[in-house]
C-alpha cells in the first residue's frame, strides 16, 4: 500500500510539473508588435515596463526584416533596426554581425521573457529605478544590469 501511495504522490508531482510547463506560450511578433505590446508607467523615480500579453516564462520569436544595421567597434556591438518600426524598433547584439546579416534580410530573434528585472540607472543626473519584464538573454543577473543580446539569438530565415 505504501508503494502505491508513493507512486501516486510522485505521479501528482509529475503532473503538476507538466501543468506548470504548459503555461508558457510561444509568441511570434514583428518588432513593431513587440513595442506595441509594451506598457510603460512612471511614478516619480520608478519606471515600470511590462508586456500586455507576454508573461514570464513565455518564448518570444521576433520575425522581421533588417532595415539597417551598424557595428560600433568601441562597444563591440551591432545595432539592428527592424523594418516594421524604423524609428524605435531596434536591438543591440554583441559582436560584429555585419558580415553575417544584411539589410533587407528576413531574420528571427528567439528570446525568453523573465520578470522581476530591477536595476537603478543614472540618466543625466536623475536616478531611476526600473521594474521590468524583459528578455532573459539581455539581462546580466549577476551584475543586475542590461547587456547586449548574444549573437546566436538572431538568425536569417
């Protein structure tokens, strides 16, 4: 009887684990759709940024075309501007991607959403406390700061 009880309890934990894993969803959006999905609010020196439809644990796949890109050797980073939003739709990637990717090329960026991203930033003498949902790949948890996306998160398709 004890064995049946242990097996039943183990089965319940397995089912709970499966249910928990099934709550994460995969979303495919253009860069403009990602920007439209963000909601911002400011309360004094506190800045809040969350997604309307994305939740921590979700996978975000950004599919878009490269509008423009440039490499900054001082920062060892490539900024990629996406066609769906040429004014605000950009991401920074570590390294020089200008020989691997090209303007007009269709790309996808795979990211994982995390919550409870908190850090303080001094911006022109003003100190802001950020409370965000953001991309796991762009968060340095050890140093509590943002970082460039790894180059392997973006691929042509």
